[in-house]
């Protein structure tokens, strides 16, 4: 194997394929050592045997190789999910399952309207909803398997797999035992609500937003007796305003 010089502060590795007898091993080494988008052209431009082997093994690498986290990252630079570390946090919330994401809604392209949000998300199960707060730049959100409804009057949907998260603080907050029937709240005035509507863990409405972690979802250690900290933990303050809102469909692989 030969190591090339650094190029634009990134290490690029080249391999003398002829020195390794197992062609399956060669494919594994390259695909596990480099980004898939970098390794794929090397094989697709190579000999017929390598090309066919790569195509045969592609699905295995996507599922089992390092590249699944890279592929799970939304490609657009304006995404609120930006790093593989954040993908790994969400994977913890999803009980270790691997996944990829499909954007359903973005307030900057689809409009600052709860009805637009529900139109885009009404048929989607397994959604991640996120906001970025205006003052402290916190990235927070929640996950549910339930579809979001523009429901009048408002109603709750149960979900024992739901969780609230902070990408900024790198924390996951699962639904409390016995509170799963209050996992999400659905109404025309809200984008998304996690927890009890009267005292929500995360309430994102058209006119106001607030949070109080620990009502229906687990608090982090040290927050149990501090009501003010419980209100400010996720967003930095409560109530708060947001500058970005996105929703993604989670597709397990």
C-alpha cells in the first residue's frame, strides 16, 4: 500500500491492488478506508471483474461499512443535522437501528405555516422534527412513529418509542413510563408538540414555542429539582423563537 501526499488538508490513500491476492479483500479495504463516493469511481473505471464485484458487494458496504453514517447525513449544507456524531446520537435514540433521511419539510422553502407542515408530513410515519433557536443557537427536536395531523380539536397520539433530543447538548430524552399516551399532540395551531399540551416538553407553534423537559420525557441528571433549568435546558430559554425548522422521514436500512 502507498500513502499519497496530503491534498487540501485531507489524507488520500492509494493502494497497489496487485500486491493483494483477494479481490474481495481489496474492495473491503478501499471501501472501509475512504468515502464511498471516492471509492466507487475507482472500481467502476477499473477492470470488468472489479466492477462486477463492487456492484455485488455495494449493499453490504452500505449496511455494514462506515459509509452508512456518511450516507445518512443530509447532503444540503442548510441541513440542521451536520455531523456523523449527530447521526450516531440519533441512532442511540432509534435503539441502534441504521437509517437514512428524506427531507419532508423546510420552513425556508415550504413557508412558515403549520398547515403547510401538516400537508407535507401528514402521511409520513417515523419522522424527525427539528428547530434551531434564535438566541442561543440550540438544535433540538423529537422523533415519533406517528403521522402528524392538522387535527381540530387537538388530540394526543401515543408512542412508546418517541424521544426528544438536543443535538447541541448531545442528549436523548425518552418517554417516561406511563406517559406514552401523551407522546405527541396534534392541532392546527402547532407544527409539532412532544408531551402534554398544557406543559409540553417541546412545543413548537406558529406564534410561540416553549419547552419544559421532564413533563412527559426524561430529564437529564441534575434537572429533577430545578424547574427553571428544566424550562431552559433544551432551548436555552422558554418561551423562545426559532430561526429554522425541518422535518425528515426516517427510513431504516
